[in-house]
């Protein structure tokens, strides 16, 4: 399930970057405000890319970051309809997959301090 979720997050990331590029190349954003908006969008997508990579390594923090960014994006684009709605549904499915009981062992913390209580007996 985690692998499917990672693939869905990667698809969501690519679609988000493409939509940012499309907005940047259109005449919709101009001036300093437009440049700052595009720059901030690209920084956020870089954070999402890093979170997807960390997700592959079992980072529980990365899955929370992805869900938070997806929720923020959903709130900002809920009225757009069409492709935005499809991306919202994609992120919801990917988020749910990360929190299913079958995914929990993938995100289990490893105690760096030493062996656990069970192995000391």
C-alpha cells in the first residue's frame, strides 16, 4: 500500500509542478507579485518532492507534511473544479493509504538508543 501511495504522491507532485509552470507561462501573473507567487510555489513543490523521497525511507513526518500540503492546496483550489478536483481526490486516496493499518509497520520508529525491552529478556 505504501508503494501505491508513493506513486500517487509522485503523480500529484508532477501535476502540481506542471500546473505551476502553466500558470507561470500564461499571462495571468505579472510583476513582482507574480514572480514571488511562482517562486513560493516552486519552493513548496521542492518540499513536497523531498517529503516524497523521505516517505520512501519510512519517515512518519513526511507523511504528515504531505497531508498538510495537500490539505492546504485542496482548500485553496476547492472551487476550481475539473483537474483540481481530480488532484484533490488523488491526494485524499494517497493520504488514506498512508494511514491504513497495513502501512503502520512501514513507519514504525526504530529505537536508536539500543535494543528494545523485549530483546533484553
